[in-house]
């Protein structure tokens, strides 16, 4: 098997922007059926966001209104730093 057989073209990769709201992130996660999305800062990979992290942040935080939380918080506020992979392009 060749690597190109499992690679996905960049334009076909699903990702989120750091400036997306958590509502947008959760909607995309649910639409795609994924639990994790890569996060980009412009065209640079900056980390990941998980469905679990969104829920943990809400339930462990001092948030009283779910819709307000999802509409005001941004992916960059809770995305996982540093990048979990130790590749040079993941480093800030």
C-alpha cells in the first residue's frame, strides 16, 4: 500500500478556524459524525478541538446559559495547545 492511497487532498480535509464559535464547531462535529477536528490559524495547523473538551468546559465552568456559552466562546479559547503531534509545522 502506498501512502498516497490513504492521504486526503487538502481541499477535502474538514477543519475549523480558531475564530469559529463553539456552536459552529459543535454543529460541524455533529454533521460530520466526528469527535475531533483540526484547528487552523489561517493556513497553519494550530491544534485540535474535541467534542469532549466543549462539554467539559461548559460543565466544569461557571456557565449558566448553554446558548450564550456556545455563541460567545471561540474555538481558540479552548482548543488543545500545544499541538498533540510533535511535528515541526505544529509548533507555534
